């Protein structure tokens, strides 16, 4: 099949999905046909949500459109009957998403609505948020096939006054099926993120929906033929912060770190992109995209011409709007499901207090990555690789193999697995080095890839029993006697090494990695903190706890014998 025939075939497939859903191809999708893959992504999501039950999805979509004040989407989805408790839930999720709680889900269960139906309603609400975002950015003319939609009376909700509800998950995830390693969406997520984020794990019972979501990521987020991956992650991070989704802020900050953007820069973009160390064009991009958040910015309409004035093409503008729609889809999905964060939260987001830094002293405690970047001994080699001199990458491999292998061996405790994982780390580094911007040291960036790779491997196999059988949070050191001044008198050096190695491997994962990077790999406190995405105080706390646990474990072997009176 020729290239032109393949494109025509793909367009026919997309058109047929939209015709199946609406009876024609609405203008909101025609306005994006210069980037057809984003329309393909949107059609995949529509097909999955409608396939789970159009009778429920269409009324939910109308409710979301009415909450958002979107006349176009209200016409696109005729009003219909929705179960009263479900209407209340959808209105709250669409209008006050950050305040959705497990109690809201329990109220639906009491009325006889099962978890499958709840997930379907959440996905339909998320789809509605995406389509309303597209309408806000594209401003399509009303199709001749449509007539203005009639309004329905929506339940009135008080503006939530209390704190945001704690994380879930809200659905009964213990009943979900396991996501197999060979399940294609999981393979894609592991390749792109290094692991399967919890937001997708808890949808295991709906493989068709999960497949559509991952396909949307493949078609919108991952390609780089118009906007770069870093620019798209900036959009995701900006809207996650604007929507008060702490989960997505943590996730996309971690992704940006792997792409070479420091935590400090990510925090600045999430806090106030206008003060971030990015180009004027990217600041304009984020400023316009911020107007498409849920809820959208007040008194400010999306201005396409402002982006064109900064040199963005028509295709880039369309892709940015589609990216905003996908970001708002994921925010609504996360609010409804209550996915548990994959990484420790550095910033607590609240519509009432904005962003609260969980580690307010971290900025003063360590220098910025930019301050260290100029001292990076690998900067010259990295620049040569980025300019196409792939042979220079071999020098980087030789210079860092021992550290990467040591990090992975310390995490995994298996020589063969560590050796294979080391190859994976350098492969990932080579694939992404073109996006590495030098805002942190190359060695720090490489270490973060190694830690993420090792962590994902651990998730796939049974972990060793942890040291602290009473629970790591309740750990208190009990063995406080002094150690013998010369442990080698009691044990041979090889025995000492074996004892220490085994004790390190039995530490809980987060303490094991912290001790490994600081005490064995000899990273500085600042480098280890950045590699793990932690503040300096948080890193120091983990290292201290890990050292105490190690001492507790090794004390029986090295405690100085008590002297007895003759």
C-alpha cells in the first residue's frame, strides 16, 4: 500500500468511527484534520466510552457540557435521563473535581450503581471535559446537522469549603484483574514512563478503555513531529497544577526529570511558568494553554494569534489544544478514581491555598541544577553525541558503567539482572539524550534513569522481606551498644562485605536506594536528592533512617562483648 493510500485508509477509519458515534463528522474534529492523529486519538476515546454504553455516556456528556457552559457540546450530545445520584456525582466531578471523595462513590454504591458503571460515568465525564476544552480552543461553528441543545435542571451544589479529600483509590481495586506483562498498553507505558502509573493500573477491569487511553497518549503525547515532547510535558504539568491535580504534577515532574529538566525548573513551571527559565515562545504557549484549564481562566479567551505571533504553526496550535484536552481528560479521570501518587508529593495543591511547598527550605538548602550544569565533566561528550557523534557515547558508557551497575546491583541484589538492566539504562539514555538539556549533571540524570529502571524491575518480582518487621514507620533503634573497634577481628573482610550487602538488600526500597547512592556510590547529598526527586532534607531523613536500620541489623554481629568482673 502506498503512503498516500495508507493516509487515506487511516482517515477513512477515523471518519467511520465519528460517523458511527454522531452520524456525521462534526466540525470540532474537521478543525483538527491538519493533525489527523489527534483526531484518531479522540475517536479512540469516544469509541471506547460509547462502546461501554452510549445510553449512559450521552446524558453524562450533556451534563458536563451544561456545567462547562459549552453550547456546541450541548448540541452535540442531546439531553437524556440520568440517575439522580449519578447526575449529582457528575456535576461535582465536572465542577469541583478536586473535592471528589470515597464518600461520593459510596453514595452511588448505596443506590445500586456498581463499580463498572461508576468507572463508565467517570470516563464519560473526563471525555466531556476533553471535548469542552477542544471547543474552547477551536471555536467550531455549529454543524448544520445539529440544533441548539436544550438545558436540563442541574442539582445545585454548595461550593466545597473544607480541605481536599485524601487519595483513594475509590473503586474496589482488589477485585481487578492483573495487568499482564504482554498486555500492549502496559508495554507502551513501561517503555515511555519506566513503569505503569497507578492511574492506569486501577482501570485493569476495563481493558478496552485502558487501550484507548494509552493509544491517545501514543497519538498525542509521544510524537514529536510538531511540538516537542518536553513542550507537551510542560503543557501537561501546567494544566495539572491549574487543575489542582497533585497526582499528575508529581507524575509529569518525574517524566520531565528523565527528559533532563530539573526538579527546580519543573516546580517553577507548576508554580508560575512566567518566572521559569524557558523561552518567551514557550511562556506564551503555556499562558494561552492555561486559559483552557478546568475551570477555564476567567475573563480571558484562548488567543490562537498570540501563538502564531511567536512562530507556532497551525499544526502546532492544533496539537497544543489537543494536548490540553487530553490533560483535562486525565485530570478528571484521576479525580474520579482517586489514584494514589506514584511518587512522593513535593507540592500540595489546593483551590483554596494554591500550591503549598512540602519542603519550603529545599530551595535554600541546595543550589539549582543550572548552577551545577557548567561544572558537568560530561558536558563536552554529551554535546558531541547530540551533534551526531555517536562514538562519543561509548566514552560515556565506559565512564559510568561501574556506577550504573553498582546502583542496579544494590537495588536488585542479582548480578545477571543488574547487568541486563545496565544495558537497558544506557539504551534509554541514548534514545533520550537528544532531549537532555543539561539542566542537571549527566551523571545525575543517568542515575535517575537507573533508579527508575531498577524500581520497575522490583515491582515485577517478589521482594525480599523487609528488615523492620514492625513496620518502617514504627521503626525505633534498639541496639545502641557500642560496636567492637575492629570488626575484622571477629569476621573476615569477605564475611563483613556479605553481611553488609545482605543487610542493604533487605532495607525497604526507599531507604535502600538513598543509602546506596550516598554511602556506596558516594554521590553528594545534592546529587542524590536530585536523582531521586527529593528535597535535601527529605533525602537526609531517608539516609539517616536507612543507616539506623542497617545498624540495627548488623549490631548482633559487631556489638562489643560485655566485660564481666573476674
